[in-house]
């Protein structure tokens, strides 16, 4: 079976992000932001995926599937690809972005290029701010090499005692005796860059350059012979003993172990002193192919903050400011709106505030008896957590599943879990061996005609921060059958209930794989019978071998398959006799595409589903995931329209070729069409239409529940 390796495919995805940094039509600061994203992405890739491949090599692991690469083959391919990729990053920075910044009046200066006023500013900053924070760490027989934090930026220094010159004749026989080394960490607590006074344009300098220029202040008894910034990336994939009696304590221990993980990458400047390089290799026990010598500056992620400096807003994308969702226009009572009709919101074009308000109103409503919710990744100052705490304090039954194993959000989630428990919430940490990734909130309310269950079902996290930059869709409903499914799902998560036969939901790990298998096979059979058929899907990743094999079978039977895959795609489209009816599209733009949507033509009665799951083995087999149908006729049409709009993109879309490369959509003379800007325009127009009706119909008492922006 044709199958493209997932790690290599991920590197191709990061390459598409890097392409956005090279595009001259993108605003300059956004190009810098895309470059920073590639750096952040690559950090995590090394910490988890590359580290995992290295572990497989060391353990002698053999792939289960014959069509995939062996760990040794993959590691060699990744090392070549990552070295080449990082060269491209710095080529983009030095040959394209920095010259463009300079033409726009923004420069990065080293000490040699500064005038006296700028040098005076740097000197003052070093003495008043930097010097008190810095801690020089000597490395010798009595002081071992320090345990450096993962991804921290450090400076290696080679020193020579000032006494040495007076006795250099006596010590000439032992040249290495006088080589002394030290480490200075660049403090992450301070901004990485400092703005300098400038007579024309704007000037900046980097923190590590200031430190290097003032090393003599830190080592007064020594001469500075060489200095070089460096950075270590460590294996950071957690190994958690899920049998531990105190699971939270075990996760905390694992987080600490992450900070001490084995180095998997050493980044150095190209002009690094030979002795310093040897010193670092020896101390870190790093292999030659794990060393990346770069033009600098190291750690490109700081450019994300730099891209947001005040005064450069004209060099950024025009912001997408969420509007009040049209589906809730005219309602002060969010429960009344949901009782009247199912509601759909499309973020970030429509505000996430309605999701927050759903929980906040439930917390204060005297008739609400219980709230149950899953939390995977939440923001640092989450209004949803605050609302859940208030609900518990108001005497409501509040049950929250907080996923402690959400990678790199573990500490944040532990903090929230403890605060929720203190407030009286029932906090669950998930099922043994499974991550709970589904996005669902259930509100149980007492009403005149009995108990009613209100639901929010989503494709994205309950995170008010990422909801501004991730595209996701949410459904609000009080459909009684959906409510019954939701109660059954929570009973499985919180108790010992056997997975039920859901009426509408498809839930992993027990029923989601079989659901997708069945739906794809129906399309294949319909194609053979000459009935209307087709599969359209939007996912973050397409990795699962069984799903890929079934899509190949569907294609061979004549089913048109269109998949919008943002990141990893192991399916290879356009192969004669195998996948010639499959089109793979990747959209990388101003916003991060995150929603998962699935359409099946179903013999002329199309079905559409949304949810939290990608087409990956982990989502189908090793997580609690939820996929739900959209059944309201109006919302179905709107959901179909979302997929159609994505497939029409000719600005941010690239099409995967049979050789696994990606090419921009050929416009063929058509005007530029951005799906993301179109969705934003549609959200604004839907709201304006309702505002117009209100303005022209003074007898209809409509009051907005949200601020209209």
C-alpha cells in the first residue's frame, strides 16, 4: 500500500509554514511570525518525534507495517531533512526578512554598529537590569557542568586566568591546563531584545549580544578568549505510570523528568570556537549528527513577540475581530435560544464569548442542577474555569474531566484541577490508558415540563485564547436524544458504565473506527451501484493505515474523495489505479485550521459530522473522542458551505502531488479567493442582516446578548 511516512510528512507541513515566511505578498511582521512558528514547531518535533525515533533505534524496534520505514532509515532521512530545513530558515531570515526590515527602517545592531548614545543605553541596561540577574557558572573539577533547562539559551565561555600571561613560559608544555570554561544562561525572564534610541528608523539589539559584550564584568580575574551562544533540545515525551496510586503526583514527577531528558539536538553558531564546541560535545555527550551549526540568532521563536511590537501594526495582517454570532442575536437568555433551535458558531469569525456565556449563565441560573464538562487545553486565565468554580460554590453538581496528559499543558491543567477540587467540583483525570480529547459540555436544567439537557459540542478546546486564532465549529443543542448520548458518555468517563449503543454520537475508542469504516464502505458500495457517492473531509492529520486503505478502495471504485489536511498526510493522491480520484488540499494561512468535518454523500441523502478526532490511530483507538452529526436542515447547509468554501480557496491552499510535494492552487485567471477572509465576511454579513431587520422592525423586541464589534 502506498504510504508516506508521518514524520517526513510533518516536516513537509512545517515547510509549507516556512513558505509563508518567504512570501513577499505577506505582511513583513507576519512573515517573521511564520518563521517563529516554524521554530516552535521544530522544537516540539525534536522533543517528541525525533526523540521517539532515536529511542526506537536504540531499542531495536521494528515497524509493524511492511510499508513503513525502519527507525534507522527514518532517522537518517530526518537528520538530512532537518539540517536542510534549518538552513532554509536562516536563509529566509538573512537573505529576505532582515533586509526587508532594514528597508522599512528596522535594524538589529551589534556593538560595532552602535553610536555612542546607543552604547550608553546598552551599558546602562546591563548594569541596572541584566547584571543583577546573571549567574556565571564555572565548570571545573569541583563544579560540574550545570543541568541546563530544555530549550534555554546559554552562552559558553572559554577563559584564561590573567595570571597565566606572567607564567606562560613555565606552562607552555601543557597548553590545555589553562583552558577554563563557564556557562552563562541568557535569562528567559527578560525580553530577548532591547530597543535602542535611534535618529532614523528603529534599532534593536539582542540580549545575548549585550551579555557577550560585557562578559569581562562577570569574570574579572580572567580574560575572555571566546564565547558562543548555544541551545539544547531534550527528549521531552512523558513516560507516566498510570497504575500509580496518586496519578497527579506521578504526572508531576514525569514533568520534572522531562527537564532532564537526554539531549537530542545542540544548536551552535557557525563561528563557534573549536575548543568551546569540543567542550560542549564532551559535556553533553552529543553525537555529530545531532549538532546544528547556524548563522544565528539561535531560537527563532522570540520573533513571534518581536512581530507584535507597537508601531508596526501596518506590517501585520488586518486583524480578524470576532463578531457576535448571528445565531444568538436577539437573545439575552442563551437557553431560550437553544430551546428554539439548534445553534452553530464558527470561530474565530464568530465570538467564543457565547461558549463562555453558556457556562457562566449555567453557573448563575437557579434552575440549573448540574454541569459536566471535559477540558483538554484551557487558557492561563480561563473564564470557563472561573464559571465552573462559581457554579460549584452556588451549590450545583459540577463534574469536570481535566486531562492531565495533554502534552506540554500538564502543569497548567494540574493547577486548574486543584483549584476546581478546592471549590467543590468533582474532578476526574480521565480513563486508564486513554487521553480524553472530546469537546463536550452538558448542562442539566429543571424546567416546567421536566428536566432538559443542554449541550455544547465542539471541534476545538475550551480555550478562549486559542479560539481567537484557531478555526473551529461548535454546536449548541437541547435535542433529547443527543442529551441521552451525552449522559451516557459522561457515565462511561466518570464511572464503570459499559460503552452504550449511542443513538447519534460516534465515540472512540470503542465505536469511532467502525463508524468511519462503515461510512467509507457505504460510499464504495454506492459507487459500484451507480448511486451518488463522495467523501469530503477536513482533518488536521491523515495517518491511519486502515482509513487510507479504505479511501484507496473507494477511489478505485470511482468515489470522488476530497480531503483538506492541514498537517500530516500519509495518503498519496493521484496514483493511477490507486488514488486517482483523491485530492488532498492543505490550507496554511492567517489562522490555524483546526476543525474536523466529515461529509458522506450517502446515495443522495448527504450526511455531515463534526468532532474532535483526526484520522490517526491514536484518535480512533487510544483516546476518548466524539464525532456528532449536524441534523438541523439550515445548519447542515451551512456546514456543507464551510467545506465548499475551503475547497474553493486559491490563496492559502496547496494541492498534494503524487510525488508528495505540494503546489499552490493554479488560479487560471480567477481572482484571489481566501476561505478564511470569506468566512469572516460571511459572519459579518449574517450579523449585519439581522441588525438591519432590527433597525427596520421597531415592533420586534430584539436585544443583543453580546457586544457587537
